[in-house]
């Protein structure tokens, strides 16, 4: 949740609405909160791998489930591309694509090998990352802007009418809450009382981080410079006269994006496993029960994310991922509305509200990204055709042998 959205996502948000990105972050947090409530109820009602896709398929029907699964997979590939691009921009600005592809290959290989970072390590990294970001934000906020004339001049990109689209962009920064609301089968879930406290606190903590970082980089760069920045945090430090802290920003970005990539690839594995059990993807793509991504699927995931990085670049991939996420969570909230009242942790109206916001904000996203979401829907509808085709190919080669 503190990955590419924090280190790269502020630039496309500023290009969309300028200073209004801060208000957009608040609206995005509200969408994330409703969606987190829905996934929490899904996870409690059906504690299985791929529960979001499976419950959507069971409650809304086979085809809506397939479409939601396709959107999820395309969104995950775009998310991986955005994370890899952010890693490259901060770690190796001279050859960002090369560094991004290298970390993609490494992440897919680690997932295919079945490696899992421990919860203790994950929490330690998150704590160190938060402290590093807090230190960088403090420096930026306490230092006068390096170019006050440019920072304080009226901005042509400040547009309150773009509040909904910028909320869609900022929604990317909240993706990842399902690691708490829908834990793995081999990880015990939180108790009812803990979920009531942890889920709102998690969204609130991330919102606070985005508001602080957004205010800091806007203070130093202004919306115009921020809109074109590939590495907003290091640019803000340079403007504040603290370029010596740039390695700390690069280290924080590398840690956040590399850990985020492992989470994204792991989530892709769980979705592919669930879709394989339902027959919506070829069986060769899954290794049920092994806790790792099958080599063919790892190759496809790595290649798809690398192509997204090469063709789109980090910021456009991030916006596409946000659009896909809004569409996917529209299905998730729609399915959560059908949960029986006695099985709910949160009221049904939160799912209704989340569904409405996902649709409303999603439809205001840029036209190319809407086309990308429609293509993902089509891919989801056509995915089941690959499964029987894969079986026919295997039967053909067995007959030849």
C-alpha cells in the first residue's frame, strides 16, 4: 500500500487535478474502506484461496465471475508493471526499464520457488519504510520551497471538476488491504473484534501517509513540476536543499516496490489457482496445494508485466491498474450485498455505497484506461476457452507420443 502509489502515483494525480489530489486521496480512502469491508465479509463467509473471485462467481454467476477474474489478472499485471517501473526510476534512473525488468524476473522466480517472507519481516520492513518516509516528509515540510515563484503561482492543473478522476488514480495507493481482509489459508485470520479496529485503522494510516507526502511534495514542487516528476520524493528533496537524503528515498522506494511486487505476484498466484479449480484457466497454469506459481504461469505473468512496463511506462500502468481495481471491486461490492445479514461484520449499505462509488469514479477515468478495462472484461469472458484448448493440445501430443 506504500509502494508505487506513494513514490510515483502523486505525479499523474497532480497532472489530473493539481492540489485537488489531496481531496481525491480522501475520496479514494472512502472507496477503499467500503471495499475492504466487503472483502472482509467475503473472507469470513468463505475462507478459501481466491475468495473474492470465487464468491463473486458463486453469488453473481459464472460469467460475471469470469469477467471479474479477467479484470483482476489484467489489473495485477499493470500493478506489477507500475511497481517495477517505480523501482527502476528510483534505483537506476539511467536504465529504469532494465532495472524494472530485472526485479520483475526476480520476483516471479522467487514466487515460482515458493518463497514467502515471514510476517515479522514484512512488519519490520513496513515500520522502517514508514519511519523513512516520515523523516523525508519532515525535511520537505520544514524547508522553504526551492523555487517559491513557481510553487506559489496559480496552477492551470488545479481543477475541482477532476475530483472524481483523481480519486480513481489515488485509489491505486490503497490496494493491498486484502492481505489483511482476506489472508492466506495458511495464515490465521484476525478475530471479529480485531477486524473492527484494524481495517479502519489501516486505511486511515495509509491515508495519513498520502496526505503528508502529497502536502510535502506540493509544498516543494508545486502541482506543475510535480505533474512531470518521475521521482517526486527525490525531486522534492533536491528542491528543499536536502539532495544528500536522496539515497534514503531511493532505498525506501526500492524496499516498498520490491516487497509490493512479491505481494502482487503472490496474489496473482492465488487468483490463478482459484480460477484453475473453477476451470476458467488451463490446468497447466496452476499447482494447487504447492503454494507456488507454476513455471508457465510465472513466465506469462513476468512477460505480461514486462510488456506493460515497456509499452505503457510506470505512470500510465498505474492509472490502468487503478481503473481495473475499481471495476473489480465494483463486482466485489455487488457480491457482498448478497451476503446474509447474520454473516456480516459490516452493514450492507457499505457494500452498496462502495459499488456506487466504484462505478461512478471508474466511469470518469481517462478514455484509454476505460478501453483497457473493457479489454480486460473481454479477456475474462474468453479465458475459459483457453482451458479446453489446452486440454486438446495435451491430448494431441500424448497421441503423437
